[in-house]
C-alpha cells in the first residue's frame, strides 16, 4: 500500500491521519506497515483526504490523480 508514501509526500504525521480515521495511532501505523489489514471502509476516506484514487492507495496503479467524475 501507498499509505506511508502519501502521508510523507503530504508532510502529515501519523497522529493526524489516525485522528481523521478516528482510530488509535498504533492501529493506523499497523495499517501503514501492513501488519494489519486496512478495513475497506477507510479507503474512500483516505482517497478523499489525499485527493487520490483507492487504486493508488492499494498499489494497483502508479497514477496519483483521482479518477475524473462522471
């Protein structure tokens, strides 16, 4: 996953992302380090926050820009 890359590229600390998801920082860091599976419910929240696609977060594409709206 690109969670850590996105966070660092946007100069955001893990505590802030955990706050946005309303979870404990330790849990968020486990998602970021891929020691715990990220629940699907957080994908659209993170995609909107980082202004990217869920596919980019999941490493399914190298294109950061979100998909255009229909």
